C-alpha cells in the first residue's frame, strides 16, 4: 500500500495548463525585452544619423565659408579697378580668364559667381588667392625682368601653377614656367608691371585658384563636391555626403536685399552670401513617416517639401561676408 502511494506521488508533475501559462508569461517577457531592444536600436540609429548629418553640414559650411571669404582677394590690392578708373589687376596668364572690366559675366568676373543648375540646386564659382593647404604668401626679395627671387625659406610655387604677384598698388596674374629651387627663384614670363610701375619692397606672390562647388552623386548619396584648379590634373573631391540641395542668395554693396544669381547686376559688388543647404541622413527608414522639411525655392523664399523616403532631413543656413 505504501509503495503504491509513493509511486503515485512520483508520477505527479506540471499540467498542460500550467505549461501554457508559463509559456505565455515567457513570451510576454521576451516581447518586452525585444521591444526594448528595438527601441534602443532605433534611438541609436536616429542619434547616429543626426550626428553624421550635423557633422557633414558643419564641415561643408566651414569649407564653403573659408573659400567664399577669400573670393575676389588677389593680395592686398583693394579692388580690380581703382577709384580713378584704372585697372590695377591684369591677367597675363592667358588661361585664368580674369576680366574685371566685365564683372557681370560670371565666367570672367574677379571673385564670385553662381548659376542655378537644372536639378533644382545651385553651383558656385569662387576665385581668389588660395592653395591646397590654405593661403600661402611668399615674400619677394627682388624682381629682375621676368625672374622673381623669393625671400629665402619661402614656399616655392610649382611649375604650371597660376599665381598673382602683388605689391598693394598693382597685381599681375601669370603662370609659373620655371622654378630654381637652389636660387629660390621662379619665372613669370609675362609680367611687365602696370603703367610703368615696378615691384619693390612688400611684394608678395600668392597662388590663385578657381574653385567650383557643385552637388553630384557620391559614393552612397549625393554630396558636396569641390573642384579646385591647379598644376597637374585635378579631380573633384567630395567634401560632405548627404547633401540634397544647395542654394545661394547674394547681396550687393549697393542694396540691402538678397537676390538669386540671375538678379545680380555686378558680381564684384557682392559683400554677403547666404548659403542654404539641405542634408539627409545616410541611412533610410529612420523616421516613422516621410518627413516634411524646410527648403529655399528658386525665388529665394522658404517653403516646405516632403521627402520621398524615410530619412531625416535638415536645412542649415549661414550668412558669409565676402572680404573686400
């Protein structure tokens, strides 16, 4: 009898109902953990995307600001045309195409120009002194004919590089055809001085650049590309990814209102540039729905647009002073 009771006791266990209840509780716990994981992952994706978007926007704006501020800067010469109507910057290079007497023509103006592209975004052309590592000024020791001797220890331009030689009263643009590293001399074959003036104390040699910013397809998205001329073959470099559009508005010294590129009457009078850029996150499916964001239309007014995907979009704007 005792043996039978013990056998019945050993045969006791969990019933099917109890097992189902335990499974339901476990599933609820796992669902809660999984939901927490998904929420944390989505929060990480959102923060990571916004961080990369802001980083790209900040870097692009810094690069644009640095170049735009140097537009129309050809050394310490105050302006391409002085107060007496005389031209004080002359292009001897035959290739830089600098023509300050025709400033309304963007291709030939001295400093800055912009055109609206066909894809609804703008491009901008910036001209002035500058180099791949920033502005490098090489002080001049003497000028003998077309031979320019630099102060010992100065940075020597490369053969084929376009430079401007300036003494604050006049400037000439030319292409370096020879470099003597031992004597620290360069040859500018076409410089003659202007109106009989010569270069003396305080003369400097600067590299000059034509820089073009455009929106082009990048490695994974559209991006901001910087194309700077110089010696040797040049390839446009991607400055920042995720740029959907860029728009420029300009203010001339003769007015207070900003206008689009086709409303500019004299590119040499531009003193402030308003830059507006729309960036998107590298990853899609971050927003829960297609986002509505602010953009600048072709007339320079702010309006709204709806994204075609679920990336996050942000517009950044800045006012940039052009040095004169």
